[in-house]
């Protein structure tokens, strides 16, 4: 397909939709994710010994902060992984924030395959994802595993 659209796909359903779009080599992807519970849940399951020493321990241990921060980090990880898959990606609001707190839109356009600049951008995207995952406690998102089938390995 030339265009893949996912609107308010809850939690990992956004990752499923993004992975399907990448596997189909969609030229354009528009995704409005919602209900970012997976990463917050994974952070809540981190071993106490790790959390107590981690610089983000306040975020990891306060449920509201964990949930809100995980939503932003989840989408940052999605952006990095889409870059690693060969897409130029932008994240923006598509509805005025007073109408809904869930108004992030990820827009991605496939870069030309085989071009050195595309390979460099893909390597950079993968490095961003790995660094972000490491810096926030080592927990990743479902999209990481789903993109393994198209050669994205962390």
C-alpha cells in the first residue's frame, strides 16, 4: 500500500500497525497512537535493585509520572525504530491540546533504499533506540521485536 493509517490504536496495537506498514513497505505512514501502557508496565516490573540505583527512579516508582513519561518515551522509541527501518519521521499534535491529551501524530515517509544517506539514517535511528532504551532502564517496546522480521535488530 502507498499509505498506512492507524488512529487511536491502543497500546501495542500501534506497534502492530506500524510493523505491518513497514513490512508492506508503505510509502507513507500516519499513526495516532493511544493508551501507551506497555512501557509503563515494563518499568513497573524492573527489579528493585535496578530501580533504586537508576537516575529515573522517581519516574519509575510514581505511577502517574511513570505513565505520562512512558507515553512520551514510547513514541520517541517508535520514531527511532521507524528511522531504523528507513523512514523519515515527524511527531506532532494534530488536534488542539485542550480537546484531548491523546493527540500525537507520527508521520513517516519511506526513504529511498540503497542510498548511503538512507543507510546512515537507519544506523542513527537504531543507535538512538538502543541509547534511549538503555537510558530509561533497559525495557523496550513491542515494535522492536516486530521489526526483527524485516532485519531491524537491536
